[in-house]
């Protein structure tokens, strides 16, 4: 299997007959197969490994030490040169500090979106271009098509792996200087390619958790940076139900970790966070997965980012996601300017959460989106 660069990409290369593609290598199977396909297709391929987080994991090693070994094990047999760059300060300044600030405000940020916007498709892209790269490649499951001299972002063809939601904020410059060799492949095919090529990471577990930090016991990890005090959990009538570990650690719709049960006068069944007041350090909980306080038909968003121009306009009927795994939801833009939009859904949505991103689609095309501010 091979991968062909788009003519629009080749036309911008310094030497169209010998384009230099620099792959963002993470040590995982996806970026490894992206590099493999490009190399097999005859392109001049280099790799860069980003070191973005230096804290030791529970085994006493930094995660990047294990990952870079996997990168070298893939690239050495393929004769792909590897460079390592340290972007840990940029990650702290541009991603992690904003991540902490949002939690302090009582919101729930999405670190993967911040990471793509500020690190993978900004700091990394800048470094790759300084090192002579014509275009960067990543292992994202998304597709790029060129229409009217603009790069358009489309969903990956594997609906279970599509990552366009996380890419909506990277902008036209980054998108038009990037390629996604896996966008038209299913994950099982990618693993099969890796296995047939004897890549040692072909069964490696997909990375989860906080971008570049990985899986952690979330409350313990966050508590190292945002110490919080226990507070009261109340029902919608103000009755105290129990104690929480710190309101900043909880998000709207959350069930796990509340420890509420056996409430006098209440039926048996789970309790959910339906509201929180960080200033008072209080959580509001109620029973019912679809409690009315969790349902909203309208949201407002700011910090808008659009993939191309012109930007969407009021009256546009489209689809939206307010979280990654959500199916497309039909909606209408009712108000919009350069930095704010108001969106009305055809059907009420559960647990729309401030700080998360709303991403808009027209069919399979990702238009862009913004950071959720308020709901009604």
C-alpha cells in the first residue's frame, strides 16, 4: 500500500520532484505506519520525536524514554533519520497552564485540542520547516481535500477513529502544510500493515489520557497542581448529601466518584453532577441520567476558529459535536460574529460542558468550532 501527496502540496514544495516529508513520530503504531507508507511511496522522509513532558510515570521512567525507543526501532530499519526536539516549555506555557486555568475557573478543557493547536501544528510545524521540511505528516485519522485553493478538513473514513474533532482549531496554514496518510484507512488495516512489516509496536496500546502525559489517576494528578479542599454535595433543594474532594475536579454529568447513596426519601439509583459552584466549592447532584438540569437546547461559544473562508453565517443549518464520541447533532447557527456564536439544536443535548469544544460539520466536512461558554 502506498500514499500519494496531493498535487496542491507538491506545487508548493521547494523541489516538487523530491518533496521532503517530516513525520511527527510518537512511538505509536499510527505515526509509525504513516512514516512507513510515505517511505514505501518513494518520498524523502525524516522523523521528529517531540519531548513534551518530563515528569516520571509510576514506573520511575519518563514516558518519552520508552516511546523514543519504539520510534528508533521503526525508523532504523527503514533508513529514516530521527531528530528529537524538546518542546516541554512550549507545552507548559501554551497548553498545560491554560489547562489548569480552565479547571480553576470551574470549566472542563480539552487538552488534545490545545495540544494540536499549539504544539503539533504550530511549534512542531515551525521546527520542521526550519529543518527543511516541505510538509509534515501525522498519524491522525482525518482527510484533507483542496477546494478553491483552500485546504478542507474531512472526517476520517473509519468512523470509530475519526479525529477531525480534535483538529478543528489548527487553522488553514497548518492544514495546508500537513498530510494525514491514514485518513482513508481503518484502524484494523493500519495494525495489519504494521504487523506485516514486523513493526515491533504493531500491538502497542493506543495512547489515552492527557495529551503527552498519558494515563494518570486524574484527581491525584490534578491535585498536584490545583490543591483543593473538600466541600459539600447538595441536592437541588439544598439538602446536604455528602462530601466531595474539590469542586474543580468534577464535571457536568459525572456519576463516578460522588459516593452518594442511600439518601433518605430518595429512590435507589445513581446520582449525577448537575451543577457546581467553584466559588462556594459546592456540587449540585440529582438523580436521573437525563435530568432536566443536564439538558440544553442552546449554547454560546467563543474563541472561534474556522478551517477556511468564508466563515459560516447566521441561519446555517449544520451538524455539531459537543464532545468527541458524540454522534452528529443537527443544529442551526442563530447568531455569529468574529468571536462568538449562538447555536440551537433540533433536540436537547445532555451535559453540554463549558470549556469543551463545539465542532461544526457540513456532512463529512469539518467547518471549525469554538469553546463552549454557556448553555440554555
